[in-house]
């Protein structure tokens, strides 16, 4: 999937994973960051073979959906979309330990933050 396309879970090369564990990893990374994102509407989006964790954020730099999918390398791909599903940014091959920091950089963190 490319930037400026409408996200389509059937076109994302991913595999099934436990979204509850991934969601816990996000919150455990740094709960202060997670709280600042204004997360709502958390769902598992997709089908049995491939699905993504999707949630809506109202961050300082991004307002829209965030999709997290596990790729074939056991690493995460993250897609940032408008509320209507247009991809505006993406990060690929992200380790689980880096999820919170990577997402925070895209949707919330500004230079004035001191954490």
C-alpha cells in the first residue's frame, strides 16, 4: 500500500497475530504517550488470514486512523490514514519494543516536548 491510496486490508501483506498483546505493548511502552494520542474506536479490522489493529487518534500532528499489521518478518507495519482511509504516512518493519515511540513521533511529539 502506498501513500495517497485508500487503505485496503486485502492488499496489505500481513499475517494473523494477537491484537490484544499488541495493544498491551502499545500501552506498556509509555502510558503517558498513549494517553496523549486520544485513542478511541479500537477494533480488529480485516479477515481471518490477515487483520490489523485499528484505532482512531486525535494527536497534535495527526488526526485519523492508525492501522498496525504484522508482516511476514514478524515485524509491524503501521499505516496512518485520514478519517476516510487515505494513507498519509507509513512505517514498516517496526519491532514491538519501538511501536509506541514510532507512533508517538508521527502523531503527537513536537520539538517542545521534554520527555
